[in-house]
C-alpha cells in the first residue's frame, strides 16, 4: 500500500515543474545576466502555451516579454525570452533574481508556464540532502576518473580550423569548479585563459587556451599539433580531467565507430519543435554532433570541406514513408545544422506538428527520413 502511494505521488511533483536545470557558472554571472534554457524544453513547455500574438512576436522579433513570478517569494519580475537558435536565454531582471536569491552554481531551478505567466522556484538546499548521499555523490567520484568524454567529430579533427569544442556544463562542473574565483572572472572578462595541457598517453605538455563561446568552450592553441602528432580521426574518444592545476587528456587506441552504426537503423531521432514545423521559416534543426557522427562521417573529404567553406551543400533527401525524393540543402550553423530547401513542402504534405518524431539516416549518398504515424 505504501509503495502504491509513493509511486502515484511522484509524477504529480515532476509534472508540476516540467523544466528543471542545475545552474551553471554563466547562469549566475551577474556581469552578463542570463539564464540559458534548452530549445526543446522551452518550445515544448513554454512557447506552446503562449498566446498566438506572443508566439508570432517571438518568431518575428526573436524575443518576447512577459511576467515571471518567483513562487518562493511571490515577487513578479518583467522578463524576456530571447531565441538564440539552438537555445533560449531568459533575460531582463535575471541579474536581480540572481542577487536577490543569492543563486549559486549547482542549485536547481524549476520552471513552468501557468495562467499566462512564467513561474520559477529555486528550492532550498535541504531538499537535496535527503538520504542516499553515498549513491548520489560518492559514485561519480570513483567511476569518473575521466569526467569529460567526447567522441571526436569531423570538425574536431580539422587541422585547418583547429579547436576542440566542449560542452559548457561539463567544463564548468569538472574544470572551472577547481579554479579560484579570480581565474574564472578573468575567463569571463577576457573570454580566454592560457592553461597547460598534458597528454596522459605520452607525457607531452602543450600550451593551450580555454576560450568561452557562450554555450560551450573551445580548447585552442596547440590543438592542431595534437591532431597531427596523434593522428586523431573521427570516432576516437578523447577523455579529459583537471588535476593539479593542469588539464590532462587521453585518446585510447581502440575505435568503435562501426559498432555504433549497426545498433539502430535510425541513428538520428528528434521530437519536432515549434520552429521545426513553422512553414513561414521552414527549416529542420539537427544537433551538430549527431549530423557529424552519422551523416558527415560518410561524406568525402571534399564534400566536408565544401560544407565548411560555403556553409551549405546541396543533397538529395528521400521520404522513406512515401518514396518521394526532394532536392534539399544541409546548412552549417556552428553547433547545429539546418535542413532547408523543400522542408516547408514536407511539413505541409506530411502535416507535421509539434511532438511528432522524425528519424534520419544517411544511406548510399542520400539523406533518408521517416515520420512514423
């Protein structure tokens, strides 16, 4: 009986706050006050409940204003939601909220849209300290000898544009957390800081720089030398950690790309968002890593270079559900890619809407897609 009661209570708590996020260093930086939220969460749980006028204003102007209520205090703030392409920023009075609530890295913010207003809450730390401290805290420490791991993509190993992008959260949680406040502030102001990087496999030390790029960080400096000297290629895994004031990295010899492709006939799957089904601005956004691992990996070096230089390449796309073939373009947008061309026609013909799942793969020189019923 107890077990049934507990099980039924959990979904109610979770559904009340559909968006939850652990605050990062950039979220609580009062010199550049903004809260970054993932595009899919915002479009699924906020934008879809806005009035048509608000949605149109957001689409046309790239931002929209509204009231935001702090459910912990009852205070109401005038805020703005700003579209940044692959994510959204909450701006306006966010700096005031950070100062007023004394927000810090690691605290969890919860958000929901209700009655035409954005509601948010940052529960007090007591809630985190409920039982199982060993499972939640000790386990990652033991297992994650290399807390940052990344499968290298074609852009990561391009010696003509040598940089290694790393996710912001991983860098802030596992590297910047070990820096003194003065170093973090210097990175924020100057946008890059020199560091030493040691190759764990060879013992070589390289002078590198960590550069802040908003939603991610780039490792630059001698990265091109490392690509060439280690013969790095697509599909290899790089492992990174921060120890004794130095960045350590390792690229184990084994490769495992071929195994990954055989597991799923549709390696790229995405739930369609509001921007994906907008016929006024028709484009399908696909994550950069997924495209590079499962599409560009099969392209020739010349085709990848053309995409890198011209930022877009024409391709054939086949609807696996109907057999129809379309002339499309894949457009490079930095951290993600857009599929454009006949996408608006596909939206209308297949009557696509928010929440449907699209599946994508590359096969025999053609992009294949399917939207199951």
